[in-house]
C-alpha cells in the first residue's frame, strides 16, 4: 500500500462510525473470579503500553479497595450489591496509545472502548429475573462479552454450566428477535475464559484452551455455542489466572496459593486425582459450597496468596484485546439501548 492509500485507510478507520466507542461486558457466576480478574485487569491495563485506562468514580473506589487487598495478598471479599433493584454499572474507559506522528494533531482522537461491568454477586447472573434481567439487558447491549468460567463450580453436583449458558443464549436470542435482526446467530463476540488455572497442572499446561473450556462447560454446550449461537470467528477460549504460578529452584511450576492444610508450604502443582475434587490437589474454596449443603450466607475468602513471589497473571489482557481487535475489524450489528 502506498502512503496515500495508507493515510486514506487510516483516516477512514478513524472516522468510521462503526469503529467508534464500543462496550464490552463481563459475565460470571458466584466466585468465578470476577472481582479478582477485574482488579488485575485494571492493573495490567495501567502497565500496558498499548492503552490508557481511566476508571469512573465507582470503578476507582472498587479498584482502590480491591488492589489494596491483592497487594496484601488476600482475595476480595464476596461481593454484596449496594442497591439490589438498580445495580450500578462500573466502567473502565480504554484509549489506544498511538505512536506520536505529525498526523496526530490533525486527526480526530482514536475510538474508545468502554469496559463496563456490574460487580454484582454471582447469584444475580444465575437468576434471569429481577436483577438478573437487568444484567441481561446490559449484556445484550455489549459488543463483546468476557465469560468467566469457574473450573471448580463445574465439578459440583447440580451446578453444571450447560443449562445456565443455554438459558442465557435463549434470552439473548429473544432480545435479538425483538429488534428484527435477521441473523440467526448472536452478534456478540464472546471470550470464554476458564479462571484459576494456576490451581491445576493440567489446566496450567494445556496447549489448547478450547479443550479446557470444553471440559468446563461440556462438549455438548461447546458444540451448541460454536455451531448454533456464535457467528463464525466470534468465539474464542482462554485459560486465565489472576495470580499465576511461579517456578521453584528446580524450574518446576508451583502454586502461588497458601493453602490452609499445608502450613504455608507451596507444593508443586500435581496432576489431578480422579477423586473429588477433580481438579488440582485441593480446592481451597471447597469450604464455601460443599455440594448438597447450603453455602454459608457471607463466607470469608479462605485462600491467601504467597507474599514472597512476584505475581505474573496469565491471559488477563488477551481475552479483552482479542475482543477489541475483532470488534474493530468486523463490528457486530447491535441491539440499541432501551429496546
Ligand atoms: N487460584 C486462584 N484462585 C482465584 C483466582 N481468582 C479468584 N480466585 C478464588 O476465587 C474466589 C472468588 O473470587 P472473586 O474474585 O471474589 O469471585 P467473584 O465472586 O466472581 O467476584 C477467591 O476468593 C479465590 O479463592 C485466581 O486467579 N487463582
Ligand atoms: Mg465479586
């Protein structure tokens, strides 16, 4: 491409109304790791030389409080909803950092990305009525969605993901039909992210992240998503860890968690045993929701994070950056607000 053509393309891209501001949302059931992920994501965006990030007032308080906890190497408290009837939407506004050039002064500012999220307790994401329906409305307005999937929840009895995701897709389709969009599939881009992969060697070392997602949501649901609900090229999979692992003296991966029963020792991550829990060597969250027993109403997080290692999160920015790139190159036709 010659310079003239490149310039025209650049100006066209920047002026193209479809590449203007767009919205990305987060979905995840209780304890999937939303609060931890969103905190780590903000910190990763701040460090990144590809983005400027600005949090709104609500989000600033959220980030400040949660970052303090993570600096002290403790996980967030379970989220409570300040205003259950009208959950507030927090936003991080992302502006791409462009190389300074003589054109910078005359070109319009680059398109912004709004990452919006409701830091609601996960239960709200499971109940599709009440607050849940507001969350659905907000998610259907998003150009892209990051789904955070908890590998441990998937192993609990009666807590599989397939019904939940199926209902969600049906609801999205309902909202889409109301707007007379004639594509059979959903327009949204979707990043399916399995969280806490640092807790299990198989998840941590997996080469193919769609395999991990398949294990967590089930082969059938995965096929449904890929073949029926998502448009071609609009679904991607990631294994995510907000805290990462570290390598010991022998170069072996070790968990960054301090688990109560191991007196602070940090064992190597070992392959999962066939017995419950199916993943990793122990699920430090297992006290919170033992199958068939009611979970305590407001449990405290039990797992702590080692303070003598550097935390290197994995795949925190990637799912978001994939969504942004994909949306920019082929924007979805969206259901406008208020429908
Ligand atoms: N091993 C590990 N555990 C995590 C990670 N993120 C969250 N957790 C665990 O999951 C629990 C719930 O996380 P939280 O962010 O509060 O989930 P939320 O309910 O979806 O907001 C935490 O207390 C941790 O025990 C992670 O990256 N690695
Ligand atoms: Mg939370």
